C-alpha cells in the first residue's frame, strides 16, 4: 500500500512551493473540468505510457489523487509509479472532493 499524505500536509507543500508534483489520476476530461493547483494529468489507465514524459525525475516527490477516498484510481496509479521505480510517491486519499469541501479552489473549468 502506498503512503498517504493529509490535505493539510499537501496544502503546506503547495503553499511553500517546495517542488512537489501533484498528479491527477482521473480521466483527462475530469482533469480538464477542474483539478488541484498545478496538477499534472496522468490518468490511471495511462501511467505506463505517459509517466516517463510527464514525471521524468524518479526521485521527485509525487502526490497522486483522484475524486474522493472511495476512488481507487489514485492507489492504482501510485502503485504503478512505485513499480516503475518512482521512489517518493504518496497518495492524497481525500482527493478532489476533500480539497473542495475544505474551501480550496481548483484550476480548470470547475469552481469549488
């Protein structure tokens, strides 16, 4: 099982600009409708094809999320990344729903 990160921890990392890469594991159309600030689209079913080009540094800190806690796409994508040699992968279990419910905004077409 992939390590998790809390919403507050993720928010602090994003606010500090410390270089964490946030990955949206949802389908591309969902990403376009609204995603966490600065997130990269890497749909869970395309990780093997796209990870190398979208996440070239396998040592970088990567946080993967999906829609909500019950969504398994983040776990799936994060596990695949670990299997491909990415060494610092975490999963934001609350996902987009938790982020929005906390009053934080999204980028893209959706508003909180």
